[in-house]
C-alpha cells in the first residue's frame, strides 16, 4: 500500500464571540471561499460534503483529489468532520475545539489531516513511485500547512470585523 499523509494542528485566538466562530468553522463552504487550493465544495442531500482540492507538490506537480466527508460531531465545544464510512482512498479529517476565553475572545484548536492511499504510487501519480511516500508526505505537509495558515489568517480577518 502506498500512503502519503499531511496534517496541521494549532491554536488560534480569535477576537470574536464563540457562537459566531463555531458557526463559521462548522460551515465547510468557508474552505472553498478562503483556503487556496480548494476548488469546490458541495454538500449533497444526505449531508455529505464533497471537496475538490488541488495542491502543487514539488517533483510531482499539481494533484487534484476529491474528498467526501460527513459531520461526525457537533457540540457546543467541538465540530468534527470525518471521511464517509465507504471511503477507501482519500481521507480528510478536520476538527475545531472551542474555548470561550472572554466575551469576544475565542480560542480555537484547529486540526486537519489528509491521507491518500493507493495500491501503488503510480495509482496516485506516474512519478509518485519514484519520489516515494516520505518525500511526497513531507512536501504535502509543507504545502498543506501553508494552505491552512492562509485559511486561518483569512478566517481571523473575516471573523474579527
């Protein structure tokens, strides 16, 4: 099995009320609006969100992948989206934990992970087998972290208006 992974986890302090912040992070359409590389988000009638994400990976080039996720948890202090149970290749997980620090100050622990599984590297990209799982995972992590940081900066700007 050829598996590549990327992830990001960090805390963000946002000068906005917890209700507004929770609503924002619970809406996956915000990823299409604010995260580079997310080309499309569509939520079907069953509540499954379908995302198309493109990332530029050195040595490999542009990779466009589709992810299907479902809302697994939604409470006052946590939102979590996970892959649909039938998924076998493209896994996207994301969660946000909320802590109200003051009336208009919310701490968000944001975590997002991507995993791509294929029988062989060639099934992912014709150059993937030569580059190897570790090289692609490292480069994907760098690109992914950059995408998430831009999303977080844009989210803070929007929420703190």
